[in-house]
């Protein structure tokens, strides 16, 4: 007999998935959309990286888990039936990727532990090297909260960058529907421009922390002039870390500025020097970054911390998607499939973050061996 949502014990996550518009013609639908998306989420948590693996994992899910996910009752087999790989592929390709991204981002924001006082958001893009949209290469541009002691690292939103444009032109599209008031938005030098600075402060009531490089020549020259004066003084913050056979030392100088530097609402400028040495103390490399922020009173230590956490988006989002789910190796390029699969990976990483799980690979492997381990994460 069919399993109702109440009988399935639908959680808020599954209710969110059940609210996504079904792209299929109602005639001939065999598997409820909730079951298809729920199975896709669990299979992704178990490490499934493509449609074939989603189908194989789905076929092995236990009856108790299928009941929770609202799977249909197969009368001929007298058991609950999981959607096949072909069904999963067809549905995921046809989904409205924008709707799914918005729903997942809103759900993660609602359930993530994130103190609005002092929260920060990183903007960054990722090129899906093996996946191509109908009009060319697929680049996904996302907003992700910084991981701190008071905030989980979750993706709040993600959009596809239209072919012929760049991430720089898509900041408004990405953030227009998001409530980021009070946040500090961090981004790399590509986003350091007058339009983005004004948009974040004036339209979104947020602050920015932007890297300054030579792509903005006049701003870069003005920042260098201020920076040269700074580095001759005592630094405001020094941090040294040892790991992976290296010694990393970050030295930060910061000072107040005004808008004459060429960036609207500019309040503070910092120079961050990263010195890398081997364990014997022999220098390996040196990098210098110039960053500007609209938030008055940020200390050198706070600016250094926010900047390093922005760089950490690679370790918290991009690298797990590539190493755990082999995202760059996937060749899916039909319809919205690549974007939807990326969203499922973002959701999985968000579920791990919300539940305090940092050993991603081990957890994915554990769920793969025993899928019922996914139940606490989705309920």
C-alpha cells in the first residue's frame, strides 16, 4: 500500500524537497518526487557521484529507509521500490535548478548554527571542468558562510554564470534574494569594483572585505602607497602555524582609510604577508595581499582571520566535491543535471557541517556501507 508523508515521518528537509516542482507529466508518474529526491540525497551522502552510482545505491537501500523517504509500494513485488538510475537521471535533468538551489540554500541557512552578529560570507566560483551546459562551459558561482566557532560553513546560494559573462557581473543575481544584512562579504580581486562595493553596503546593508590586485590599477597603486607606509611599522597581528612539513607565518598590518583611495565606503586597509618556510626555518615562498574593508574598527587579527577563512572555501567546498564525489571527472552535460548534482553535494556538505562532522570522506564511506546512518542527518 502507498506510504503517506505522515507515515514516512517526513522531516523538514524532506518537506522542503517535496515542495520542489515536479517537471514530469503527472500521467504515468510511478515514483513520487519526494522519493526520487530523497533517494538522491541519501545516495549522495553515501558517495554516489553520477547517475549510475545513484541508481546502484538506490537499489540497495533498506526497506526502512525507503519507507522514511516515501517510496512507492510495488504490488507485484510486495515491497517498497526505489527509483531506478534511469528515473533518477530523467528527473534530475528536468528539475528547475534555480528553484532547487534557492530551496536548499534557504533550508541550510535556517538550520545552520550561525550567529548573525559577526557572520561572514565568501563569494567564489567553481568551473565544472567535465560538465558543459547547452551554451558552453558550466561555471557555478556560490555564496558560502565562513566556518567559525559561531557559524557552520553552508552554501546559501548558487547560480550558473551565463556564457559570455563573468562571476563579477553576477553578484547581484546571486545575492538579490538573500538576506545578508550585517554580514561581512569576502571576495577575491575579480569582485573589487565600485559597483559591487556600493551594492553590498547600500543595497544589502552588509560590509565587504575585498582583495586588491593589479586588475584595478589606480586602486592598486593607491593601496600600495598606503601599504608601504604600513609595513615599516610594528605589525598589528602575527600568526604562525606548523603543518604538512611547513611553517606558515601570517603578518598583518592595518590602518584606517577613507574613500579617497578609490573604493566607496572604504574604512580600513590591511597588508597581509604570508611567509612559508620548511621546518628548519629555510624560506620557501612569500606572498603579499592587500585587502580593504568597509567595516570600521576591524582589527588586524580579525582582517587576517576573515581573509584566511575566505581562502578556506577551497577546503570546505571545492576540494570535497572533487575528492569525495569526483566532480571534475563527471561528464554529465544534459539539461540541469550537472547543476542539480552539484546542489546535492552542497546539501550533503551542509548536512555534515550542521551536524559537526569534519571527517567527510570517512563519513561518506560509513554511510555507503550502512545507508541507515544517513537517517540522523536527514531527520
